């Protein structure tokens, strides 16, 4: 992990420094801006690696510091904002909606404290979840572009291979094994607390603290795989095929219906986007289908896939007794939280029950044990915390952010690539339905949104010229594959 982080940060430093060396006539203040930009990009990469591996720290390396590590990315994101401000990357009208929502939420939190609905500590934690990380989306959009999104994709595909292997080991390990221990090293960790019905298998969380991290991770991996398959030459086949087989195994290993639904949606979305690029690209649909079928066929011959698929089937059958057929599952797990939110809003006071009051942190502060104090689904929980007006403002902001990202991705797909819309299909379900007060969900919301906008960003002509520096020519020539 340390080697991966060091290598990615060093590449960012060398790439940006090469651009600075080519502009020998820049002023001193411009050079300082470039140095700040280097640190912004380094911070974003560090944020990415901590998002993937903070569970390793909380579960296995320093479990005694699990609680402080819950906010380990907060200093990183504040450092990014400071350097982005110094380099001029925060002077954007795109931040205006974030400012308006922040003012509204802070006023609401102060009113809740004044009315003794909430406590300052719980309100501060709630505001931290609501407001601190999401502006990273705009910072990434202002500092990164398509080439950076491809680099993130390469590392995601690389990580997905050992991630699937770790999930397989966790799947077969006993529930009380150290591999399946929860964050903090407790004996009631999420890894085996959700053991499946009559089986002895657990829902493997991989390197994440909880299985919910895998639910966010795998859709992005699938989106990058589909992009790589439809654009040969983007990544090496020696990476794409092992990653595709690993993803085919990891999906049933997750035993998560959310993963099945979202990845199926990503695949369907990719087929639609590829078809919309023109009749001349119809062969891409065939290529994507053949590679997916081939990877699934190879994976299905492995014992771990067969066992995991049988476990997933058992979970589906058990859930069918309470939720019915596929239509009932979709209604119960997707649509109902939206309808329940408005029913909840009608029975909630205008000030709500306190921002942050539905989080696990608030539950620990009040009862000493983890749990969802108000509601498990995101939309009803937001309505309960913020009241009907505040809840509609904040969820409306998230819906508007999804629409904006999707519009930008589609608007630029002809001039940049189809990667932006593909990543948006993995990102939008996270921002719309996942719990913002869970650190992993929040991290994927912030990083994933910025990734979508970076992938849709048209490279500046000056940057294209600067990237032809001799020290970088070979690397960039390999990176700048035609992104049609």
C-alpha cells in the first residue's frame, strides 16, 4: 500500500514539474501556483488511497485507533482546499450552490441547538458529513482531466485483482477469523455480524471497514472495465482480462443485491452509450459482450464462484419470501425509501430531530452502541434529521448535483470520451441512495463525483503541447489513446 501511494504521488510531482520546467518565462507567483497545484493533486491521490485502504488501518494495523481513523481523510481534504485556494482552483461559480446549502444547513443546525433538539458535538459531526467533503467534486473538476481519470482507472483495475482474492479468503474464513474482524478489532465486527442465514460464510468487506465499501467499489471497477473493453489500447490486455475475471468472481462473493443491481445498470448503460456513439461503433457492442461472456465463463469454472453464486442464490430466495419477486425487491429497496421520505416529512417537525442524530456516531454517544438511530434508508433519515424543508433542500441539492454531472458528462462525450457517462452510472446511485454519514459512502460520493467531471473535461490545448516534453513523451503517447 505504501509503495502504491508513493509511486502515484511521485508521478504527479514529476508530471506537473515537467510542465513547469517547460514554461521558463512564468512569473514567480505563477510558479508558486504550480507548486500548490502539485500538492492539490498529491492530496487527491492520497485521499483516493485512504478511501481504499483506511479499513486496513482500522481493522488490522491500528484497531485501537479505529475511532480517530474514522475521520482520517478530513485533514487531507482540508489541506486540498487550502492548496486549491492558493492556486486559484476554488474561485469557481460552480461552488455557489455548495455555499448556499452550507449556509442553510448551518442555520438549521444552530436553530436545533438553540431549541435543545441536538447537541453541539453531534451537530458538528453532522455538518462535517453534509458539507466538508462534497466540494472536493469541484476541486477535482478544476484540477484533473481525462488522462487523470484513466490513471485512477488503471489503479482501480490493479487493486481489484488482489481485492477479489482477499474477498475469497474472507468468504471461506471462519466468521470469528481475524480476517473478518470489524473496525476497531471488536468481536462483533460487521464482517461476520451479517453471516448469511444457514451458511457459515460472511459478506466479505475486502480492505474496507464494512461490506458497504465493496458495494461502492465494484461498480466503478465494472465501469472502467467496460470502457477499456470498448476502447482497446486504453489498458493492457494483461490487466483487463485478470481484472474482468476478478470482478466476475467478486460480484457474487459480495452477496449484495445492491452490487448486482448497480453493476447490471452500469452494463446496460454502457451498451446504450456505445450504441448512441454511432452505427460505425456497433462492433464495440459485440466486443464488449464477447469479453464479458468470456470472463464470466472462465470465472464460473472456479469453485469460489460456484460457492459464492450458490450463497447469493440462497440470499435471493430468502429475501424473496419477505420482498417478493424482482419487482417487489426493486420497490422495497429502491422506490420505497423515496416514498417513505415524504411520508416521514409529513410527521416531522419543521426543525427535524437534529443534523447528525441518525448517524452511528450519535448512537454511540447516546447509547454506547452502534446503530441507526432514526432510519436506515438515506432519504427518510435526512428528512428526520433536517425536517421537511431542510431535508428537501439538501436532497434536492444532491439530485441537482447528479443532474449536473450527468449533463456535463454527456455534453462532452463526443469531444473527450464516453468514460464520463460510464462513471456517472456508477456514481449516481451512490450519491442518491447511500448514507452520507458513513465515511466510505461519503468518500466515494466526493471522489466519484470529481472523477466523473474530470473524465468529461476537455484537455486544454496548452497542456497538450506541454505534455510533449521529451521526459514525458513516451508515457503521454501511450496515455493519449483516441477517446472517441
